[in-house]
């Protein structure tokens, strides 16, 4: 599985390099920022999807017992942490975009 994902990564990198060689569009300064922010947003979306699937499993449906509070705590803390992560990413993106317009941001 890891070898297969590595081949997809190398194919994707090769495609980006090919477009860059033909058009020069991916050489702009903003492209690095776009890649980082886009990758982070995709990562957050995948993380949210995986966590949703994990917490909807019947094995995670613990209503009573000594560990019932732990699962509830994980669900509420995880949602809050993802919300803060998205807000932090938006602040970092705004700071970087302001840097392109001549303002230093932070």
C-alpha cells in the first residue's frame, strides 16, 4: 500500500513538473502557498472524514462503564481542536496573502 501511494505521489509530482516546464505557471511565488494551504485543507477534510467514520462504528458506541466519559471527551475535544485548526489555517493564509501585497502581516 505504501509503495502504491509513493507511485501516485511521484506521478503527481511528474505531472506538476511537466505543466511547469510547458507553461511556467507553477513557478509563481504564490504557488507554494497555495499548495501548502490546499494540502492542509485536504488533510483536514480527510481527517474529519476518518474520525466521523471511526466514531460512528458500533464498537465506539460505549454508553456505560468506566470508559464512557473518555469517548465523549474525545468527541467534544476533537471537534473543538479541528475548529481551532481551521481558524489557525485561515489566519496563516491571510497573513501570507497580505505578504504578497506588501504588508508584512505579523
